[in-house]
């Protein structure tokens, strides 16, 4: 699946400026389609669409294309890698200070210092060791850091994420850190066409969230308001299973 702007550049003999209005309209249409689909799902399950945050995943997407998505209504953007986030987020925020920036890829401890400077929300904290490093770096500048804790509810060895069986202990440990606020949980579904497996991955995370919400009720640094589940191929199922945040890349930025 090709990025939509590459095809349009080729169609215009590489003259992006001449054909810019074409990919602008395409991005606008794709964003509108995602929002429309979310509204339809929410009607069916009696949820309010405003309760769903759409995060545009901008991996390898040019700045001018990301800006069109922002103009079309995307208010949250995410990168997988800290280095790419460092290259893009400051430039995007300079003209669009209202957007929120997310890191959704695996975060190495040696990149924590850089990540906390540029990200509104780090979605991929999956160990106490990583949380400790974030705390260490945040303490140096008294920076409050918001995170999601990622769990491997897909139970796939190749996936990042904490073991769901240790959820309470991990949240308990992180909750003791003064500069970190846990805003919710995140998971990734397996790459499979079996909707039953995908649905169980999401429902398992919702179950963990519900348990943590009860156990840590009233805790000043534990807020289970965000359930980040679902990407372009499975966000409709995720919303049915209670997702409050979906991470959309190809449905916005790829052709087809």
C-alpha cells in the first residue's frame, strides 16, 4: 500500500505544488471517513463519539501531509521512534500549538530523556525499569510526565508490553514515582484476520483497566481514563470493546 502523496506526485510529474490540492482533498476525505465510521459505530453501541480520541500515526509521513491532517481535524499525532519525533514535533507545534504529541513505539531507556521533552503522552511504558528512568530524567527538571502502561494482552513473544499477570504489581510500583502520572493502558492486537482473537486482546485489556480502576480508586497518580486500543485495521472492534483512543496511520495516510 503506497503513501497517497507518492502516487499523486508521480501523477503530476513530481510537481507537488501543482497537484497539492489533490492530496489535500484526499487527506481531508480520509480523516472525514475515519470520524464518520467512529460516529456510526458509536451510534450502534450507544457511545458518544467525542469519547474517542483519534491519534494520527505519522511514521514516515512528510510534514506538509501531517499539517493537512491537522487542518482536517486531527489533534493528536504519534511517532514510533524518538528520533523522528524530535525531527517533526517541534516544527508541527510551532504552527499548531494545540496538538498533543504521542510516542507509541518501544522506548529504550537511553532515549527517555529526549522523549519526555517532546511528548505529551508516552504510550509504551512496559516495565518498572523504564518508568524509573523516566522518573530519573523528569526529576532533573521537575517535569510532570504522563504515560500509558502497555500490556501484551496478545501474549505474543515478539510484541512489547508487560505481562498482564503482573498488572497490579507494576501499576503499584509505578504509582509510587512522584513525577509520573499513569493516564491509562495501551495494547496492540495480533496481526490476524481472526476477529475473535483480536476482540479478546482488547477485552482482556479492558478487564485489566477495570480491575486497576477499582483497586486504585482515588489515587492521585493513577487515572484509567485512557484505553488506547485499535489501529487502522481493527479500530472498529476496539471501540466496540471500550477503546477511548485509536491510533490511525494507513487509514489516513495510505492509498486505498
